C-alpha cells in the first residue's frame, strides 16, 4: 500500500474540516461521488486500527483500512490552490469514478 498526500492537500484538509495536530482522518472508497455516479474518496475523522495503513503529515494521521486498499493504493491526492481544485490520481485506473484495472 502506498499513498501520497501533498502538503497543499494536507493544508486544505486542516483548514476545511478543521483538524488539529494529533487528529486522524480516514480515507475510504465512497460510492456515488458528485456528478460521477461512481466512486470517489470519502473522509471522516476516526482513529486508525492496528492494521490500517498510515501516513502522518503536518501532525495529522491519514489512514486507509484494508477494505479500501484496492482503490487508494498508489493514489496521489493534491490540491491546486490557484484553481481551488482537489485532485485525485492513481496510475492503476484510467478513470477513478469507474475504476477498471489496466
């Protein structure tokens, strides 16, 4: 499992949720993303389990549970401040909203 979250994306989550140092945020597969009718990344403040994959940046722990590895493994989450756009990419899938392995 590998997940990349850029500093700009972390800063956005901290500001928008809001989060404080020591908080944990679970990333998970969500069905029915806005406008897609498919899959997207959901977020919720929770504590990781011992088997969760964890990435800690700027004092915030982002984690993924085993059931969601298939979608989030290899993903990069970035935020373009100029466009105000949170961008999710994963080279395993051509379309994240309707993922099919290449």
